[in-house]
């Protein structure tokens, strides 16, 4: 039996944050019923067409779900949603602020009608405060949370290359729902919970937040290097490829000088004799390291770093990640069916003993509308209306 088998999740979701939370619940066996607009569906379906005609975001976030198409501006569709919620364990939504209340599904009222229901709302800035109605996209939350101020080079601030604010909010919604399910086992009652993208990402800003608040200094943007550790980051080899590495302590620094650079005396050079000195004189040290690395190509440098037990990595492209030998060796890819045929998908990162996670198809818009409405007791004429 899958851990969440028997649980029903109804999700009025779009884009990334809520779909990321519900897909993880579906991966563990929950029945996730995704409520979408008729015809167009979740607008993330139309972000691009790169996955055999489907959008990459949608393929990533929506396997193992059932899709019901409802026009919630119509009273008949609201009756259907209410019937779904009457039998659900979890209701999650990430519509625009106030939209769910205007549709007649205010959380406090749902709690009175369905005391067993766990109600989760995801928003950009939370349900109250001066920013409540402000539009919230991932890039904008990254800016408001200070992430962009510490990401990029000294000259150019940059966002992260993934939707990290959405992902953070989705992760907290997922774990929050699991927590609420555990609490319900003890109390028999559901709860109302909310997650804001700003607060989720602010939590992930922990180290620079404390550093700045108590140190009265803003962390510097250092690209792929580290603001307070050196050597740490990218170094160019003879074949123009970058090798990334990190020295964590003085023992590793001595090992690096002796076994990688073949220059043990460098370890006691007064300019580099402590981490703070190496940070202070990082330009001179970078020049010395890269001059020595010109004797080797990137693979040779990595071999030397491995022999010296120095942490390192190749700068992989995204395609190289897809073909990563470690993912292949651990058999992390599975075939998932979709409206455009079979697709490859990574299995979830938590591996359970004796439990195989769900990898069911990605639904077409409204693919399960008729079957689910029949299940809820609606007759064919009503369904057609």
C-alpha cells in the first residue's frame, strides 16, 4: 500500500507552486483531482511546446493527476466543486488573492461545512498586509526576498535559473499538508493553512539574512564563488573547461597545495596561510591556481582533486544532467504516459524501502470530467449541461 493511498486531494491550481505540492502527494498515492478551466486548462499548459508539443512546466508538475474541467463562474460547476470537497481530505488552491472567496468557497465557511477538510492556500504575499493584492511572479518574489541582490556577479545581479520561490512555496505546502494529516489522525479535524512565496523564500535566505542583520554588511555578489571562503568556485583548465572545487579547512588547503598544485610551500605562504588571508588575496591565488591548471585538462584536474579528496564538480549542461552517469546507475528514470505519448521522468528524490512511487499519466484538459461526475452521482443530462 502506498503511504497516501485512500486520500483525495482537490486542487484548484495553476502554474508551479500548488501543482508542485500536489504532484508530490500524487507520487505517494493520493488521488489528486485537478480542477481546470474548460478548453485552455491550467495556463502553464501553454508556456511552451518543447515536450512533443506539451509545455515543459506542465509535464514536470502534473503526472498522476485526474483533470476535471469546470467553469466556476457557473452555479452548476460550483455545485460540482462543492460535491468534490464534501468527499475530499485536502483542498489546495493558488488563485489570485480573494478569488476563491469571490467564488463562494471561503476557507472558514468550508471548515464549518466540512470539518475534516485540510484547506491550504498558496499566495505571493499572504492573506493580509500591504502587499496582499500585489501581483507575485517568481522573479518578483526573488527580488523582494533579497535573493537577486546576492545572486550573480559583482556588476550584474541575477535571478536563479529555476522557479525557486514557487518551488519553496510548493515544498512548504506539501510538508504542511503532511503535517496536517498527522494532526488530523489525533484530533479528527482538518485545519486551515496558508503558505506565501515571500515567507517561504525568506526562510531559505537564512544565512545571508542573519549575516546582514547582525553583521551590518550586505553579502557580496560573487558569481559562482563564495563570499567568505577561498578557493571556492570555478577555475579554468587547459581545455578552457571550468572545474569547480571548494576548500573547507586548513588540512584540505595543505592537501590541495601538495597533491594538486605540487607546491607544498604555497600552504604556508603568509598571503594564504588562513582562509581570511586567502579571501583577502583571492585574485593573486586565483592566478597561481589557474596557471598550474594550464598543465592539465579538466578531467585530469578532477582526477587530481579526487586523489587529494578535495570536493569538486564538473560544470554540466542541463543535457549532461539528463545523461548523468549517477542518475543512470541508480535507475532514476521512468516512462510516464501523456497525451503526446510516452515521456521520460525522474522518479521522486525520496527513495522508500518497499514502496514504488506512483508514475501515472499526465492528463489532458478535462480528461476525467465525465467519469468523476458520474462517480459523484450526476446523471448524463446534468453532466452535458
